[in-house]
């Protein structure tokens, strides 16, 4: 290996294997560990070093990248080797919450280690491609030290020293994804409810429509920011009566077609809540404010 700064990867699920393979492709000395040792076989063939234990893996590199199922498993895995964390950096790319990130950072720091939290915005097949980016939060000096190494996994986006930012943005981005897919599933269920309906044919119409609508998002975001900063009046608005009427028609047509309205009910509830609070028009800032006041 021509790269002299080694890395350890703990966890070799689909994503963990993709991360390790990316380091190996960059000619970086890579030690790997997984509870099921056989998952490392393909990586060993590519030049990785198999660690026989977590302790061997952690002590094999100054940088330990962790990608496991959840933070509970991360803690369970690292607890027995807490004494070996001193002077090392843990980069945790496990999906979790901001509070979990804060707790993990404090625990690692308590054992003399540095910590970055991260969120992988990629699927395994796109790791280390231009499509992949990974969010990081934690101390700037830690990120700067390993910026080049982390960049081998995909574009490294540093969000700031608030340790919970990476997980917050990760989950917020996934929220947008899940709701988009829910909308797709509901739309396809409606479109295919009659004989001859084609999901593929319908999707040829849906993709350009959603692409056009997505172009509005930066303008909506700017209005939300202006509202937060100065309570500026939004310009992109529509009468709530129009929104409610249109959504009611979608729900009625869904019922007639034998399609569940569950994905739409929260949208209708949000519009009705705006009406209940005296709003006459829909706007992105009003919708965001309403969502953030839910207890």
C-alpha cells in the first residue's frame, strides 16, 4: 500500500464493506473487523488486514471508522476496548440521533479519544463515486486532520462543531426521501387502480412533474430563512381553501379507487391546523412553523 496513514473499519455489512473497499481502492492500508469473520473474505483478497478481535482492530490504526446497525451496538463493541481509544479518532458513520451522537462523543472523549459523527448520504454501490457525500460534525481540527482520508469515501461535507448536526441533517434528508417514496407509492397505487394502468408509463409522467416541482424548493427555503430572520412576508403563497379542496379530491378519488388515504391524512391535518390558527393562505414558512410547534 502506498498510503502510509492506516485506517480501521469496524462493521462489514453492505455499507461497511463498501467503505473498506473504497479505502483499499485508494491504496490505503486498511484493517477490518466484523463479528462474522467471513464477511471480510472478499476484502482480504483485495489487500485488507483481518483483525481477529476488536482490540486488534482498534490498535491497528489511529483512525477507526465505525459502521454498525445502531449506537447501542457501537457502544457494546467499543466498551471492552475503551482503554485503547486514547489518542485515537473514532469516526462513527452509524445511523443515529443527535442525542446519541452527543452521548457517544462524550463517552469517547472520556476515554481520551477524538470523535467525529457522520451520516452517509449514499447507497453502498455509490460510495466513493461523485454521487456520494458524507456529512460530518465535531471539532474542526479533527475533521481537518482526516479530511483527505474521509474524502476517499465520497465528498466530505463538514457541518460544524455541533456534534449532533450530522445526524440531524442525515435524518432530515432521509425524512424527505421517505416521504417522497410514500408519495410515489400512493400515486402509483392510484394510477394502476384501473385496468390497463401501468406503473412504468405513469412514472414517465411523474418524474418530470416532480422534477419541476423540486425546482421550487430553493425558493421555499429562502422564504423560510427570511421568515426566521426577519419575519418577512412570503411571496410564494396559495389560498388554503384551494389546497384543502384539491387534497380532498385526491382523498375522495383514492377511496373510490380502493386506495388507502393514510399517506395523505397528515397533509390534510397540517392544512387544517393552519386554518385553525387563522391562516388564509398556504406558505412554506407557515407550514414549517406549524410543524415545529408540535409538542
